[in-house]
C-alpha cells in the first residue's frame, strides 16, 4: 500500500508566484513527516520535518491529521527553488518516500 | 567530511552478471539505508541497518538481492544474477539514531543492466 502520495509529478510556477506541493499519507498512527529536496547535480537532502515546525528557505509545511496531508508551501517562488521534492514518512519501524514532484520555477 | 561515499558511480553490466555496490557511511552514524530510485516507483527503501544489524529488509525485491554491513564503515548491496529490470539509481544514506533523524544521502550509483 502506498503510504505517501504526491499527486503531481511535474509542477511549474512563475517566479514570485505562490507554490504548493501536495503530499498525502496513509497511516493510522502518529506519523513523522519530512520533505527532502534534490537540486540539480546535488545530493538528496532534508528540507524540513514537521516536528521542527520551522521555515526553511521560505518553505513551510503543516501536518493536517484530519486531511492526512503535509503540503509544502512557499508564498513567493524563486528560480533556485527548481528541484525535485520528496515527501517522506516514518512509522518508527519503516520509512517511506513519495514518488516526488519536479518543481520548475519559470523566470 | 566527504559525506556518504558510494562506488561505483556508474555501472553497466550484462544480464546475468553479479553486481556489487558499495557504501561508506558518515563516520559516527549508526544507521545505514539502501534505496532504489526508478521513474515509476520513485525512492524505495530496500533495507536498513542499525549498528551493523539488518533491521528491516522487507523492501528487498527478491532473493537475487542481498546486503551486508560487516563493520560500521562499510556496506555492500549485491545483485546476483542481475536483470534489466534492476536498472535504476541506487542510493545509500546514513543517519545517527532512529528513523526520525535526518538521513544523509550519497551521490548514488546508476546501474544499467543490458
């Protein structure tokens, strides 16, 4: 069963526009959720995690248990945000990544 | 620190051959993960080790795949015999502590099985 769903494989927005990358999860317990990012020619790296409740590079993500979502948002997209974004979940015993969303910010 | 080191970076082999991928985790990290990345399925966790012991190998696709971690600074992922459908990018990652902690990824090994 797919634990983490990212419905958009590709997403394009204009520079300065708001961006939202969707992530839904399937887990009845208390999950821990993450967003990882892979910039061109760089390694996959952690962007943020829900337990930290922090904003990184202008991105935020709120865990919505009612909607089982953990969408990633940024009010004003920048060209350097173009990358592959992966939502991930751990149940404590296992770790699941979504299939990823490729974000392109158009100048 | 060079971070997680993987070798080789690229591997091209013929169907039926044995393939061995190597990983050196970040010094001091006690958890190591092997992932496979494909266009269709994204990133899949194959197996992870904690303190050199395999904790969960439920993601290993079949018996042709095996992984070892003989010591804290080295792990291998072996495919024998390899098949074209094994073509993918294989990532190794390491972390300290539990699955809740940040994972640091290697550059990946791009495997092509002809």
